[in-house]
């Protein structure tokens, strides 16, 4: 779904509303080939509204499913997508300074509002850093191989502490306590 700003001019008084099923799997696989294994058709409901200062306000909800590789084993994992997107689009890039860094404000490219790109960017941005299969979540055993194994952060920190204490010369142990004060 792409809308030219000229097309949206007729919706100055009343917002353009939409409720569609959107299939952007090909675009997703093309833009993010290592991340997106599959993307179900998305149910998209929302509106595009003109603000008083000629900014466009895009509000929508997106629901669907994305298949991504497990962060541990690269096994495909289905992740449910349920997003609320509320973004503002402006024409003049210099006006970006007027907004907080945390506000979702974007410059219109070629006077076109590309909803497909906005949805896909939001889906990718909302993916958790660690996605595991149900078996990986339930099983505490981490992957290992010939002469290597994965350890948790907690185990790593504990090993690091024990190594640093083991490296300390017992004659200087009292000095270690001196710097803690």
C-alpha cells in the first residue's frame, strides 16, 4: 500500500481508513533475507489523517505471524505479530529538529507514504533479540560440539569472578578489600 501525497489531499477533512489483508512476504524476504523465513498475510487496520501543519499521521494495528530462525539453533520459529503503529510523516527534513528523538517521525520520500515499508520496519524492530523454539525454552541444555560449548551469561560471570579470585596472590588479598571501601 503506497499513497502519494496528492492522493491523500482529498482526505484533509476526514481521515482515510483502511482494513485490509496485506501480503508483503516477498518484500520482507528480499529486504531481510537472513531474518525473515516466512511472513503470513497481515491483517492491517488503521487510518491516515492530515494534521493542521500538513503532517501526515499514520495510525494502525497489524496482526499476523512471522517465521524467523531461532537465535540458538537457527531452527524456524513462528512468532506472533501484534503491533500498534503510530507514526508522523513530514515533508521538510529540517523540521526533524523540532521533535524529540523518541518520537516516531519520518520524512516523506518522493512525496509517497509507503505503508508496506513502515509495517515491515516496525515488525523487524519489534522482534525480540532472543527467539527460541519451545523445546529450547524448556530445555536448559545449551548447544555444544567438538571442543566447544555455549554457556549462559550467568555461568560466564561466575567463572570470570572465580578466575579473578584465583589469580589474586593470597599475600595481597587484604589490599583487595582496601579498594572496596
